[in-house]
């Protein structure tokens, strides 16, 4: 499982104190750990439910040779253990020291070069745009997903596959309501489209 400070080509969050005067600035917002867990849990299981069939199938495999209801019990137990393990990966993100900045009350400052997560006048963290892998817009917010970390050189192929398959999404959550004006939100969306993080299709904002 990739930790937040392993994500992005920049190798982690970097301290920053200032943003250009032309940056888009938002109101303060806070993503709670409960809200993050609900959002990520739904996203993870929408994608990973098929993997839960693997331990179930392995538990039933001996039934081909020896017929017994105990193999069904074993299959169910293995599936439950897998579900608990995968869910623990999601909740574990909220407990890690590296993840704490994501759940502080902060405002965002964005320009064409960077995103600042500003907690206070003298406390800010910097993300460059190349650390953002993709973005998603839903009915009430934008989600900016950090890129997963790159496995060290020489990592076995199966380990690299496991890291990709069972990665836990880490994202910035920007509700529409934190933008000071609707024009700021449109400018931000146009910025996402120029950086190919949102599709440049019908509905794209113009600037």
C-alpha cells in the first residue's frame, strides 16, 4: 500500500510559504477521516469486489476431491478475512502520520505550477501538478488523486502488481462551496482541463 509521502513524482509534500498573487484561493475546508473512509471504501469495493472471489474459490477448491460442507465454511471465512484486510488498508491511511495534513482544516491556493494546502499564515504544504494523477468531478466537489508511488527498481513483478492492484486512493477534496465565486470554480475547472486531468469536452469552462 502506498503511503501519501510516497506518491507523486515529487516524492512527497514540500513546505511552501507563498503563492503567486494570481492564484485561485478558496475558503477553508476540512475532509474528516470518516468522510474519507466512506468515499474510499465505496470506490475500493466497486473496483475490488472481484478479488474477493479469489479466496472464496480457493476455499472451495478442495471440494473437487473431498466433498464436505466444511469447504464452504472455509471459503466464507477466507473471503471475510480478505474483506477485513482490504478494509483495514483503507482505514489505516487515516491513522498514518504522513496522512494527517490531508485531514486538517485548510484552504487551497492553486496556480498553473502548484497547489498549496494552507493550514495557517506560516504553515503550508506544496503539491506540484505532476504529483496529481487524475481528477474527478462529482455533483458537489472535485477530487484530485495523488499518483501512486513507483516501486523500487528490482521489485519482483508480482510485488509490483500487488502494489498497483491493492493501492488505496489518496486525494484532495475540493467542494464547490469553498470557492469564493463561481468564476473561480470555472477557472479552476478550466485549469484541470488544460492539464488533461478532466476531459476537454462539452461543458468545459472557458477563460
